[in-house]
């Protein structure tokens, strides 16, 4: 049913649960898995340095988090690809999923308060609304497999 | 008055800078833009006032920012795409400069000096806004992206040259300033590798002190000639850009020092002098000047983009991105205000137009003219991790 699965990953507990769900589904469907991290760049940057430094920090963070992916995937790592993108998280995830023609997107939902949603927006809601394919949302309190 | 001692006044300045950083991180908006907003808030509602030491820190913040802007130029791209970059960059500076100056002088009735400041402030292109959009879209890896970025640097050069030349005195101090500057620009690229090798990497940050010293000397001499300190700062940055490209760690340290302690004062000060009543009263002029800026950028950049065989979509995208402005625009307006060339009302109008031009053209470009990137197989389509694996 699912041949190309994409997991949105930011290293949080919630994203780890989404990743675990992704690895589980990868096994069940003998699918390929893409783990995608998005680093936000500042809107209307004042200096190139501001943008450059965020990229550098994101790369360091990404390299560190890849280990968690390798740990979970184990010897199935050859079926897993990892990607670092820059920009607005929801927008980049939706675009990337469509460009690469994934047939399932898995995202974690952190359970923002109403106020946080107003100011920060909910990535999972955005992805559910705009993705071209089915989206599996792993809620904050969920444990995959239970 | 509650804020009657230096520490409390400093606490208000630094507190606003801290709040700006936190808001910036939470909302994903540039810290520079939020700092300007906090300056507006502080100046209009919190009794934030300019004091001598803050003026110094803010002034050096502008010099440091300009130096870093020069040091961040990719000299190889500039050389390789010289014709296109210079053509688009020069037109992108000249057309809005002429149009905005003419409008301010002939129609809005500003003085000649104020009209020149208006032209300079609105001629700018925000390299940082453009760069962030490029990274996000992956265009920074493409030829088009590299040309646009290089053209932005040329536009910036036009801005700092105009600021440095139009209001200067051509006397003995100008001769001294030019002579010393040329010597420093020639020697520094050769001196820097040796100096960093010999004295760099220590806790005392000796190489950072060297650059700060050179910036202060050149800034001081520029002031003596009634020129502007950002001109030598930008060219000094350009002169060491090649070295900085290869030594990112030094650039990182310079940025850390600048962003932690100098640039917040500059951006807060830029906002501090914005008067909300003047903004409300000048809303029509603000809209007209914004339209003049964008229209002039179209006249200057769009035909050249077509001439260099950009597609319609790429031409529109390039033109809109070249219409953005932020840091150099506010530096120009603040220079005008501090030299009493413009009034606070005029300053408010210019800064509002500059900030508006950072936001509006970017939104339109991203929403309607985002270039269509090729399908898998093109390197621009690869994510960073794929690029690393391919490498």
C-alpha cells in the first residue's frame, strides 16, 4: 500500500515516536523511508550572517540527530534516506512530499495550546491540510504499536 | 525619571535587545527587524533615549555590519559573472536612486540633501533578504541565484559609495583618508593570513582587535573628511572576503561579537527615532515612495534580466528580490538623520518604506514568481544530505 514513506523529524520526543512509526511501517510494507528535517530561516533577514549561522547550527544538529535515525533503522539503513531542508517547515514538507511523490507522510503533533497555535502555527495541521497524500499524525501522547 | 543612571538605561537597551532575540527565535522573523520594532516601541512608549555611549555602540554596529556585509561577498562569483552582476547591480542602484531623489526633490519638496538621502536609502537591495530566499528555494546553488546575489553586492557598493562621496569635503582630510584607505585595502589582504597564523586563535582575540582597530581608524578619517565610515568598512570587508571564505571560523567569531553587542544597539537606535504620529501622517507619501522604489527597480533591472536571457518568471522574481531593502536602507536614513540632512518625519517615512520594501516584494515574489526548479537529477533539487553523499 505504501511504497514511499516520508517522516518529518525534528529530534523531539514526538518526532522520535513518528520516526518509530515510520520504521515500523517501512518494515510492514517493504517501503523506502525518507527522514526529513527542516530548519527555519528568519523572514526578512537583516544580515547574511544571520542566515549562515542558522544553517551551520542546523547542519550540526542534523548530523547529531542522524545517529538516532541510524540507531532505529539498524541494518535497514540502506532503505532510509535523510534530508535537510531550509525554510518554512510546513511549506517545505508539503512541497518536498509532492516533488518526491511520497505516498505517506508521518508527522508528530506536539499538542500546542490555542495561543501557541495562533502565534506559531501547527505544522501537523498545515501538512494535513495541504499534503497531496495521506498523512499520519502521531499525537504527543501516542506510543506507536500500543 | 526612573532611569536616572547608566546601568538602568543600559538595562533598558539590553532588555529590549534580549526581548527582540527571544521574539525573533519564537516567531522566525529576522532579529534585525524585531530589534527595529523594539526600538520603535521603546522610543514611542518606554522612554528609551539616545545616550552618548549607546550612540557609539550603535555607530560601530553599523560599521561592523557593513564590514561583515563586504566580507561575506563571494569574490569568485563576482569575478566569474562580472558583466551580468555589474550591469544588474548598477541599474538596480541607479534607477531607484534617480527616481526617488527626483520625486522627493521636485514633488515632495524635500531639500536637495534630504532628496539625496531619500534616493540612497531607497536604492538599496537587501542582500540578506535575497540570500535567505535563495537558500530556501535552493536558488543559491544555481547560476541565476549567484548572479542575483553578486548583483546585490554591487548595489550595496553603489549605496556606500554614494553615502561616502555625496556629502564629503574634498580637502586635505579627504586626501589623507583616501591615501590611508588605499594603503589599508592593499596591505590587509596580505597581512591578514600572516597575522592570524602568528597571533590568531588566542583568548585575547587579537585578530578581531586588528579588524576593530582598522575599522575605527578608517571610520575616524572618513569622519574627518565628512565622509561616511561605512564606505571604508565595506571595502575593507571586500578586501578580505576571499580570506574569510576560506576561514569561516574567524567570520563566525566576528559575527558573534557583532551580533551580541554592537548590532542590537544599531537596530534599536534605527527604530528609536521612528515617530508613530509621523508614520500615520505620512502614510500616503510612504505608499508613493514604496511604489517609486519598486517601479524604478523594474525599469532598471527587468530589461537587463531579459537582456541576459532570463525567462519572464525569472526576470520578475529577480526584479522583485532586487526591490527589497533593510540594513543598508536604514543605515543611509540614519546617516541622514545624524548629519541633520533629514528631519525625524522624513527619517520615519524612509525607514517605514525600507522595512515595507523588505516585506512586500518578498511576499509577492515568493507567492507568484517563485522559479520552477528542475526535476530530480538537477543538483539544485538535491537536499544537503544527498549533496554530501554525492560529494
